C-alpha cells in the first residue's frame, strides 16, 4: 500500500538534478530580442503551451518581481530549457 507521502513530485526531482523546473519547456533566447518584456513573453507563451495557464501565471508573477535583468535571466534558465 502506498501512502501519499510515498509519492515524489517528478518536477521537484528533475529540478534537484539539473536545476530546471520545466525541462520539457524549451525557449530560444539567443539571437532574438533581449528586451526583458520580450523574454518574459516568450517564456510565458512556451510555459502556457506545455504546462498550462496556471504555471504561466506563476512564471509571470515571478518574472515581473525580478529586481534586475540578470535576475530575470537566472529565473528563465532555472525555469525552462534555454537555448
């Protein structure tokens, strides 16, 4: 018999091993518009397509709370697979 405490969240395991929350979401950032709002929109659209609107809304809230461009890029690189 399995208890709910025996179930492991696969996203948490993936993030612990490679540092990316949604490794199945791929976003190209290099060679495209590097404006912060363009990055936020590109990542949000990719997350919405693969993971749905709730995950996309959570990303948007976190991204808009970033205090610097570098913090936004770090957040993007730890949330999705970036190329």
